[in-house]
């Protein structure tokens, strides 16, 4: 019985130590194309990204509206203990599309990792 407890405590300690490692984030360095056509192309990429972000914002607002509607009965009374889904804008898809467009226009993107938490 004591051995089993020691094994469990050792595993718990190991998991805690692993969870305390540094956290990294990927940052990008953008180098625009040298030619005027490439720079015009980048303008389109920026417009696509802004449109994508606006769509994400609209999705979030629609989700919040639906979530709010779910928690009211037909008479307009708020339902207690109502589950509301979490709503958020997910811009990562927009950023991926932007980077792809940027490179298609002749720009160069260099990714690099930066430690953001738990750095020594």
C-alpha cells in the first residue's frame, strides 16, 4: 500500500515538474517584395485579412446573441443555471491565410520562436 502511494506521489511530482517548463510563441519577420506589383498584391492580402477578421467578429457576435437567446424563456424571463457556450473570434485562420498570401506575392516570412513564460 505504501509503495503504491509513493509511486503515485512520484508521478504527480514528475507531472508538476514537466508542466513548469518554458512556453514559447512563434513570431514572424516580414520582408516585403521589392517590386511595385508585389507591394500592390500585399495590399490585397491585407484587405483579405481585415475581411476575415470582420467575419470572425460577426461570428462571435452571432454566437453571443444565440447564447443569450437560449437562456430566456418565451415570456422573456431569464433561465437560471443556463449553459452558455463560449464565444470568441478565432483570428489564427486569418493570420495563416495572410501569411500564405504574403508569400504568394513574393514576400518572405521568417518564423522564429520566442520564450514568453518560464524563461531562464
